[in-house]
């Protein structure tokens, strides 16, 4: 990856709580797919964990472009199904090798509320504090644990919203537009790379200035 050696493996977890996502035309989550493509283009071997079997389409695309990828169908609500890929288990392997990087995906809603979003914002605040505490615990081991925290991003979900809602979202982001999955993926890849070797326990805003207000 730019700015540092390529990670041998990237685990992708960009899961949104079930029921909160819409659109039937995507192959794996938009941000997850963009991250997988970006990581693979920079030399990482990528494992995509997703409940949706269409993650295999992203794998085919990456392989077609000469990259290395594998998809594993699993459900994060089922401990057995995610066992080998969960952060809890991955940390054991990273600990044994004395290095590794975990990047979770939080949200602007870790800091602010939004109507009809109580479980989501509670979960995203939890992700933010999980990486802070886990980052501290693992700092002496050579493992870095961070999160990327997007604002409103162009995805099938936001594309399908009423124009007035989209305008409100755009107006709340000082940069004056929604983000792209690729812009979020860039920060995830940075945090996963050795270019971020002094970054741990951090939650990086990728939100066009939303939480700076
Ligand atoms: N899109 C945005 O505006 C935005 C903003 C802030 C944060 N985020 C966060 O970014 C991440 C990715 O968002 P996205 O917009 O790409 O979402 P998306 O809905 O396109 O992708 C989510 C993926 O999670 C998978 N998934 C859902 N439930 C699962 C389960 N139980 N087990 C395994 N996989 C499951 C889905 O199949 C899908 O591929 C999410 O964590 C989301 O909360 C998104």
C-alpha cells in the first residue's frame, strides 16, 4: 500500500445493522466493496466477510483486475459463523505474530443523535469507544486498532432517499456534498497501512467537516 508495506491480509467488516440498509442492486456493501478494491489494488490479499453471497461478485472483479481476494459468507449476529474472522479471534493471530491493524467503521452518529436511529447511534458510539479502549490495551503489542467515521455517503440507501432529505444531508456537511465510498475506503486503507504506524485508538472523521461544527 502507498506509504508502507502491503498487509498480508485484510479483513473487511463494514456491517450495518440488519434492517437498516436497503437497495437490492449491490454486490457486497458499497463502502466494503470500495475498500476491498482499494486494498487489493495496493497489493493486499482481501477476505470479504458478508451475509450476502454477492460479495463473490466483488471477488471476481478484483481477481479480474489481477488482485487477490476471497469471500466468506457469514452472519455477524452468529458467533459461530464469524468465528475465524471476528476481531476477537483475529487479535489472537495478530498477537502471536506481534503485528496487525484493525479498522472498524463508526459514523458521525457516534457523536450526535438522529431521529429513528437510536440503536444505530448507540452501536456506533460503542464502536468508537471499543477502538479507543482496545487500542490502548493492544498498543504495547504492535497491534493498532482504529476506526473510520463516515458522514453521509453516496450509497444505494442515500440515493433512494427523497430529494428533500438528501438536500438536508448535503446542507449538514460543510463541504457541500455527500462523500463517496472511495473517499471512505482511502482512509480505511491509510489506517490499515504502515503509513499510519503511529496511529492507534483513534476515530478518524471522514465526513466533509460534519462533526467539526
Ligand atoms: N452509507 C453511509 O452514508 C454511511 C455513513 C456512516 C457510516 N456508514 C457505515 O459504513 C458501513 C458500510 O455502510 P454501507 O453504506 O456500505 O452499507 P451497505 O448496506 O451498502 O453494506 C453493508 C453490508 O453489510 C452486510 N451485512 C448486513 N448484515 C450483515 C450480517 N448480519 N452479517 C454479515 N454481513 C451483513 C450487507 O450484506 C452489506 O453488504 C456500515 O458500518 C455503516 O454503518 C455508512
